[in-house]
């Protein structure tokens, strides 16, 4: 087991009735501009606590930008994002006043982000890469951080690689270290941005196997940007198809892959499967 400390929504009672839990992620009318280029156009999306959502679509459709906004690595040009019912401070909602870094830390602590490229510290071993942030950010003791790092490396199949440096590992192994590093921060939401796109084809399966294990052994909220359609079908509770910065279609995997309604979804999937 990964031993993830999931956020448990407190059961509130109002006037004798239980309150509905807040979504893990609530995105309301979010726009994102880079100069004169609009990347997200009035995006609306709610993601339930524990839901696994696969986000698919062509390059340039805004998928990675969406993940960066949820991870608070960037801020909306307009609109509102909430994590577990708490609004994320942003300039668009605060008279264009840039939020202070300390006001964003607690939100960032709730999200783990795994990038396309592994972004490991090259001068640190796999074990140190996983243990470093819990020590520095969560203020865990050295012994506790190392013990947890070893457990997580075991769980991603790399217990015997703990003392190796990134340059000594394959791309798939480096990506699994990156996954363990994100999990070490005990996030409530995990975000995966095309985590297999930089890998040789024979290494893709080992990384997807780890993601399947996380999905099987936890009820963590997970968002995947992916072109691995079989993986999306197997793991996701919902598939979201994006194009031109908008959600074009959303639904259970069997609906999206077997009987999509929107012509753009149909053409994208047809082209994708024809390539294969």
C-alpha cells in the first residue's frame, strides 16, 4: 500500500441535514491568456473527491495549462478555482493584486505534480530526491523522511535503486522516482502531465503499471493528461475531451470511446486510432 493520507471531508450538519461535501477541484469560468494568445476560454469543471479524470485532446488544447492552474504553478487571467471548498487566491479575483507566496503554500501542499520530463535533482540519489522535500517543506525528521522514501521507492519497484543517481537510471525508472517524490509530500490530489510521452515505448508500461497501482490501492483524486487511451479507459472514472481551451465533451470512458457525441471528439479519436 502507498499509505497516502487522504483528506477526509468533514460531515457537516445544517438544520438536521448532512451537507454535501465540496468537490476536490472546482473550476468556474476560468480563462488563461499568454499575451494575446488565449489558451483557456471560460473553462468550467468540477472534480469530486476521489475521482480519477483523464483529460485528452490535441496538442495546444489547454490540457497542461489546466493542470498547472490546479497545481497553483500558474494563475488564471480570469475566473475562480477552489480546492476542497477553499478559493485559491489569484490576481484576477483580487483586484489584480498578486497573491503572497505564503498564501499559496497550503494549496500547493495539497497537490502533487508529475511532469513529462522527470525534473529530478541530478546530484542527489533516488532516495534523496524522494526524501528532500518532506524534510525541507513538511519539516519531517531525517529518519522519518528516509523511511517513507524507502517505502515509496519499494512501492514503485525501485527499492534496489535507492542509492543510484538519475543518470544511472532509465527514463522509466526516473519517472517512477518522480512519482514517488510527488507522493512523499502526502498530497490530496495527484496531477500527471503526459508522464509517458518522453519515454521509449518499451518503458511506458512500467510507468503506467505504477499509476494503475496507485489508482487500485488508494482513492486519491487523480487528473491525467494522456494520449494512452487504453490506460484512460481502464483507470478513469471520467474522460474529458478538450479542444481550443474548452471542454468539448465529458463522460464515462465507455461513452467517450465507444459512442462520442460531438463531431470534434469523433474526428480526434478516429485520427488517433488510425495512427495506431
